[in-house]
C-alpha cells in the first residue's frame, strides 16, 4: 500500500501556519505581506492559477494586487510596469505569470524583476544563489515538493532520484535541491529529457521519480520498481464531456498502474499543485524580511 502525499491537506496546514504568523505581525505592528501578480492576456489556465494565488493571499491574511494587462501590451510597457512594482515599497514580492505572449521576451522580463522581490525565484541571481546553497527565493514548485518530502519524511539520502524533464521552472532546480547536502536531499540525481534513449531502464533503477514533462499518464506501471516514491508534477487539461467544466486534469503518471507499486505517491489534482501556491506564500512572507 502506498502512502498518499496529500498536497491539499499539507497546503491547508501551511495556510493555517501562515495565518497565525500574519496575526502576530499585525499585533506587533509589522508589515503585512503584500503579493502582486501580473497577468498578460487571457490564457485560461494562467487565469485559474493566478486567481488561486490571489485567493490564497486573502485566506492567509496577506494583501494582494492582481494586475491584468492586455494581450497586445508592448514589451516596453510591460517593462515599465515591472519597474513600477520594483519601486513600490508597499509590494513585498510579485510574479509575472508565464507564459507571456510570443512578442514579449520572457527572459528580458525575468531579468528586470528586482531579485529581492522575485518570489517566483526565476531571476538568475536567485537561481545562482540556490545553486550555491545560499539564502534565496526557491522556485515555488520545487520548494513545494521539498516541503512535501520533508513533512512526510520520504527517505532521500543515498537514494537514486530520477527527474523526468529539464525545465527551468521544475526539472533543473529540482535536481539541484535533490543533490544538495540537506534533508531532503543527498540523493544521487539523474535528469532525463526528450533526448534520453534508455528512459525505462533508468526509471526502473529509481528510488524516487519526479515526473515533470506535461505528457498525461506518461509514466506507466512497467517503468517503475516496487517501493518507488512518485512525485507527479504534470497537470494537463484533457477534454471530458462528462465534467461540468468540460475537462479533467491528468498528471504525468498513470496513477492506477503505478500507485500499487509505490511507497509514496502524489495524486493529481491535490498533490504538487496546492503545494506550489503554499510555497509562493512562504516566499512572500520571506520577502518582507528581505526588503
Ligand atoms: N507558469 C507556470 N508556473 C508558473 C509559476 O510558478 N510562476 C509563474 N510566474 N508562471 C508560471
């Protein structure tokens, strides 16, 4: 029987812990954390994510600002908005929701965000500090996974951790966190990607698999060994006429096949997703101190 890594329940616990801290801050007359989110255009998934982030701010007692900008905004105008937020002392941290429209250079925007307000942890200064194990904002998804591994005491030391996917948001930072000298951490890490030729063989030797490629039900039962710990980062909308909203969410892991062999496994939804938002809130609280 596998243990379900319940990201939903864990994130609710973190929300409660944050709400307690906000009450203390208010009592002490300190600064209440304020998160701003920029969203450009009308991407349905992005809107859902950003709305969830703003709602969580309200729930834990943070202040929040949602800045909705038109799809056809120029890069220069978006950079001006970023500069405005950098200089706004009332805002402790902010995010620019990705992806951005094609005519805007995401790297240019990321580089313009003040590192001390970069609660997404995407700026090279934060990425570099993470690589060196220095204090920084950890990117929310990897940080949420680490928090889940920590709270469920999933063994990582000396284990073979296989990461599927090398994205800058999940795969690459996740590798750094799993090999760092820490608990969770101290794993032997293999990062696999689209050019990996012997993926099944590598996965079969894994004690921990972190799947982050966005291909629904990609990891099947025949690809994992007994006792593996599974972290499923995938969250793909698949059309489903039986659902009220017309879609259902699928992870990168075939849960039915893999769960019976796993020691630990995250569900989708309710696994990594809610932890990501909880991590963003933790970073926003941290940002108050960094500013
Ligand atoms: N798009 C998908 N995930 C993220 C995230 O964590 N932050 C931002 N800003 N955009 C995203």
